[in-house]
C-alpha cells in the first residue's frame, strides 16, 4: 500500500468504528426487587412500552414500591404487587396511564405486565408477574413491559405460599411477602 493511502484508510476505519459505537443501543434498564423471600431482577423494555416503563421507573425512583407487598398470589396464573402495604392499605398513586398492549410482548411465564381495572387506560402502580403462559391476557390487552431475568425461583416460592382472605382481598399470602426495596441496577 502506498504511503499516501494509509492515513485515509486509518481515518475511514476510525470513522466507521465510531459510527458503530454511536449506533449501539443502550442496554435495557433493569430493576432489582429485594423481597422477604429473595431477589428478583426485571429487565424493562422502553422501546416497546415507553409510557409504561417511564411510569414504573418513576415509582421505582420515588421509592414507592419499598414496603409494598405481593397482595394477590394465584398459582398457575400470576403474582401481583406494587400497591398495598402489609396492613392491606392501598397506597396513594399518581394518575393512570395509557395502555400500551399490542406492543409485541406477550404474557408468557416470567413476563411482567401492568395490573389495571376493566378500563383499558386504568393502570397506575400495580404490576404482576406471570407464572405460566397467559395468552388470554394478551387478548384482554394487559400490557407487558418487562420480564424476570433473575429470581424466577423466588417468584415460584411466592406462588407456593399459603393464602387466604384479608380485609376483603382474596388470594393474599398469610405471611406478608414484602418488597423491601426496588432499585435501578447500575
């Protein structure tokens, strides 16, 4: 190779490498739920559910989930939490968000979706973790926004605990399963 082409080739290689680095997508955010039964790590999908992920992250950053419980546990279905304290008091939440179901993410075992009322756009803080594949929830438009990437064994422990009725709520663990902290994984 002639000497006068070498600097141009080096510059072109550096430029292309720089483009590749600039276009590398940022990793999806992760949230660690430290619970009384162990740790659960969630990977969130902001490209698929931006409104839902922002909402969830706002609650995490506000430390809202700290001290809430998994208050609804149904074997062969899901575990739900993120809104009630151990004395079954519902925490005050922010407003509801737009439903982002139909984003290509499915209610499969280990996926995390927003709990809501009958109205599509009624989710706020509560979420659930699917313990089986729940295709019917896709048809019912429950928005998946994350999945468990570590700690599914902890979710399986949660779903195996004895349950009963407390303060008008069914399928409540007899011993509270508390989210001690929810933090963004750095």
